């Protein structure tokens, strides 16, 4: 699926099994879209920032967007607590009242165990610009480096659960709005990142099916770190019989990787998903990794 098909989306959710490189794909998307002239926010969700260490940034990445020191997009880190604080202050208008209700041990404990409240707060922040709630979100697109697949599904299911629990008032109203937004493919794009290996592919197909069944959306699946040998199958087979034991062992490894990738690539194709591939990129430099990832996504 060409990257241009994502150009008209306001929000891009990027998820995948842990360890498949979803954060790099999210960063590559953000760079590609920003370099095309769009105003882009790359938003992490959670308690700690991956990108601060990835880019070796001096400053902490916080709730309020800040400019990346070398790229053309902004960065933010949205947690349940910071997002809830912003939401409540938007309605209470007085920080003293917020502190009275939410900064004591009893209330903090209740907030931490309330089912779906953290996810609702984060999803509310992500969709706030579209819904015109809270501080202005003056971005053409928000690329969300989301949770891994299981938690990402819980994030997206949170509005439905809240709607059933609270049918009236601001929380019920905003939950219905969020649910409508995340099901609108004219606004939202979903990207599922995988490796061409058994567990990531199986989990990605299951996640894709759940998104389609529960929300009526069709995510793009990105097969990351795909290795293509620059030789034909016959040439590779010849090398596996080389008298050089090290070379033969390496050729056998490459052959096994190619066969595995082909097997799980076919499995993805059989699922009916739209698939793009990003090649294995050999670089330890963060900027180079992001640049080449963005280029690969653009080319596809």
C-alpha cells in the first residue's frame, strides 16, 4: 500500500508486537510526512520516552509538544496521568480544585485502578484536535507510537466500555465522540508492524482481524527488517556447497531466512491485509535509520 494512501489521515496509529520496530516505523512515517510539507507531531504514549534515548536528546520529552532539534516534526509523550490532568483542568478551570480531588493518596489510588480511565484520557488527548476539545492541536497529522498490540486494543476498546458504564454527562459524551472518530477511516489510519516470523505475523493477523471486526477498519501491515539476498536462488544454492565452511554456513543462513520470510509473507498475503515491506537497514545512527526507513515507506 503506497505511503500516499496515508497522506490524507489526521491521525496514524502505529502498533505491533514488542520488538518488531514499531517506534522506528512511526518515526520514519513522521519524517516522511514532515519532509513532504505537513505539520507533524510524533506522539509517544506511556510513562517513559523511547525517543529521548534513541536520538540522545538532552531535554526530557514531555506532555506539551516540543520541536525535534534536527527534524521538521514535534515530539510529545502522553501518559494517562498527564492527559487526565489536562482534561480535568479543562473543565474545572482551577488547578487548586484539581489538586484537591486528584493529588491526594486515596483519589490517586482510585484513579490508578479505575478500568479504562487511563486509556480514555490518552485517547481523548490523541483525538482532541479532531473533536475540538481542550488546547488547540494545530497539526496536519499526529503519528502515534502506540502500545504493543494487546494494550493497543484495550486503548481502542476503552470508549465503548466507558459508554456502557457512563451513559450521560461529559465523560459519556466524549467517549461516544472518541468511538466515532477511531472508526472513521477518512480521519484515522492504522499501521501494524511485524517481522516475517511466526509469532509476530500470527499476532499481527489476529490484531488486524480484531480491528476489522470491532471497528470496521483495515490497517496497513508493515513487514519490517526484510532481508533480500542480492543473488538468485540457484547462486545461493551453489554457495551452500562451497568448500569454504564459513561461506557455506552463511549461505545456508541466508537461504533459511529467505525461506522463512517467503513462508510468512504468503501467510500475511492470505489474510487479505494490505502489506508493505521495509528492508533491513544496517546502521547504528538514529538519523540514518529514520531517514532510510522514511525513504523505504515513500518508495512503497
